[in-house]
């Protein structure tokens, strides 16, 4: 059933992914799942939201990922007083030419690290919508096409921490993944302390080596697009997403954008694992991280403090795996 019609040479992709992983692991201990999902998102052309308490390497991992790609990189620190013009840009009047000149903001880049994105108010968040979805920015009646690749790696603190805002659902839906980063275990923490001691506290992220160019990344993404997926697995994806819309414990289910995200992410995960065809396990691996930020529990379940991931696993397990 899962044998593809055409074989794809995935050796270049495997080599580049392995090199990126090795480069990042020079600086980061553990966090294998976060790194796996970031690599999947890179190949699937998706934005990523990384959530965790301060100090669990969210920002440095996102920054390292961006540094391994030889493209333009910008970091934006989101704060409560950040304005839309601070990230999009603003028009300045030129007295010599008697006309306005548009000065582009940091959003006009290839890889954007949006640090602590949920510390900015809704007005600033809304400024990201068009860029994230249409890969363009409209300002003062003019539309500017963003160069490819364009990827936002956003970090956020849990919403119950002081000074945070809940991101609008329309914006959250535009992130391919939400990666929840946990504390390291004791063994990993010991290694973190040892590494910090040996480096004398000096971690030079700027020394991170660029592994892949924009042209190479485009070629790898084209390879991912050719990964085979059986029609039965497409139905499998649709049934899982539909299950989020008919669950009495959920107030809001996932949109069709989630189905497309599962398709692209499962292809990328298959490619990373050296296969030119998607399996049910690929789909089951990526789906929880695609649904976790797209569904909303019913009010009574939120009050009870139940784990959203439990319901996602329940929905996934209810759908029969195609044979």
C-alpha cells in the first residue's frame, strides 16, 4: 500500500539535516523533540511557536536554527510598547524630494526570531497576519512581496506568567507547530552545567556555521513536496481533524489549515527519516504538535484544568489506522 510510484533521492536532504543537527547540538544539550520539529518545519515551509518557561533554551535554539541557514536573519524582542510600525516599517517624509520614503522594518527578512511574542498587545500581533500567511506586507497602500525563504520562529512564555497576552486564534492558526519545551532531566542539566563551566560561560552563537543556502533549502523543500502519500492516509488525516470538531469537550476544533499542515509536516518527517513515502506513524508523530494550539477546551474542562494533549491523543486513537 505504501510503496511509492517514483523513488526520490533523499541523500542530499539527509546530509544537510544531519549537518544542521550536529551544528546545533554543539551548543544545546537534549531538546531532541524540539530540534526534530524545527527541522520538519524548516522543510515544510512553516512557522513555529515555541512555548516554555524562561531559561529552557527556547531563544538560543531558535537563533541557532536561523544561523545554520545562510540567509538574512533578524531578531525582534516583543514588548508591551512595541508598535506595528516597529516591525513592518514606516514612511518618512523626504524634504528634498517632497515625497515619502518607506523604510522597511525587521519583518523584511528571511528568518525572524520573534522573542517573547506574547508580550506584545493584539494590535502588534495583527501586523503579522498578512506576512505569515500571504508572505507579503501592505503599508500605506503599497504591497511588498517578502523574499523566500520566510520563516518566523517565535518564543512565548506560558500565558499565566505576568505581562503576557493570549495570541489571537487567527494568528495561532498560522503557526505550523506549537512546541512545548519542558525542563531538562537531571542528567541533561548536569551536562549543561559542565558545558557552561568548560566554556567559562561564553557561548558564542554567532560562531555557529551556516550549513545551507536559500537555493539549497528550496531544492530540499521541492524534494519534500514529491514525497508520496496514499489516498487512504489523506482520509486518515481528514478524519482526525474532523474529530476535533465533533468532540463535546472542545469549544473550538481545528481548521482545514491544520489538515494541510499535517500533510506537509508528515511528508517532511518521512523525508528526514529517509523515506519517500508517508506512513501512519509519521502522521501520528506530527499531529499532536499541530493540533495543540489550534483547539480550545470547553469552559468547564478549562476550569477543571485538564490536559489538552490528553484529548488530542484520544481523538487520534479513535480513528482507525488504514491498512
